[in-house]
């Protein structure tokens, strides 16, 4: 299925370069839907909290507020980083990375690929009740 893409990638980037690029494409293909899902679950939570408090909730950006997670991401990207003068610069920037890495590392054990199904994976019996 991806053979023509692999041939073009190998010819343009070389075997080693294409392997790195293909791995990054697969990482993005797994993480992007996950992060978008989290953003819209946060929107759903904020709307639910607004409903329970008898207020409107986020509805200013896009129809019914559906573009609010994108507006939040843009705001976060362009937000000025203020570092306390007494803080260690390395630790100040390393803290958020150390916080998110365990959450993303939990996805490293989720098997996926062309030949993966429930019967071909060896899961603990405590996790089998999920599916």
C-alpha cells in the first residue's frame, strides 16, 4: 500500500533519511488525533461546567464555540514566556516536558500496525475486559 511512497522517499532522502522521516510521520499520525481529541474533550468539559453553572460557556469562536480549542492553542503558542529571575533556566523549561512525557509514554505500549488485532497481542488479563 505504501510501497510507491517508500520508493519515492528512499530516492529523495536516502534510506536512512527516509526511515527517520517515515517514523516522524507515523508519530504525528498517532499523536495528532490524540491531541485533537483531548482539546475537544476539554471544550466539552468547559461547556458542561458552563451548563451546570447556568452560564453560556465557551461560544465566542466559530459556530457553537467549535473553534475554541484552536484559539486556545494559538494563544498558548504566542503567549510570552515569563521566567522568574531566580529560577534555573534549564529546570524551568524542562518541567513541562517532564510533566507531559509520562502521559505520552503510556501510548508507547499500545500496539498498532498492519498485523495487529486483539488476538495477536498479549495483554494482561486485567486489561482484557476493556475490549
